[in-house]
């Protein structure tokens, strides 16, 4: 390539690898008090956060179009998968494709939660 290779360096056969002695695991904290718990996120917050993550554009308007902002079919599949993990429901890719705005994706997520469509 036209740039220096930044891959892993190989050790020579004569080199020895030293490892640190095992340490005791850190104590795990107990359950967090209710006052410290993060507020529940709405479907709109989750969809907007995933759009920002995948498209790299924060502060999106409800009428923003996923494809006009640089999204493609592969990103829609990723979006469906990640929203499904966040919401605990199966998110149909076809529905995301037919309604490409942030408002439509938010409405879809809310309706899937109300319907209780399990994975």
C-alpha cells in the first residue's frame, strides 16, 4: 500500500511473553438506588439516537429523510436490528423502507411496542 502498514508486530521466536500476575476481581456494586436510575427513554429518543449513531448527524427534524441524509439499504437493516435490540421487538425492514422519515420510524417503533410484537 501507499502508506506504512499498521498491523500487529510479530514477536521473534526468542522473545518471551511476560504476563502480569492475576489480580483479584473488583467487587461488584449492589443494585443502584431508584433515585440514580436513568429515566426511561421514549421510542422517539431511541430512534433519534440510532439515526445519529448510524448517520452521524445529531439534532434531526421529524421530517428528516433517512435516505436523503446518506442512509442506504444496509444501514436500514442495521437500524432495524439495533432498534429491535433496544425495544425488544422485531422491527420489519420493509416498514422502515416504506416510511423513511424520522417521524415515521418513531411512529413505527411506538406502534410495535403497543402491539407487543415479540422477537
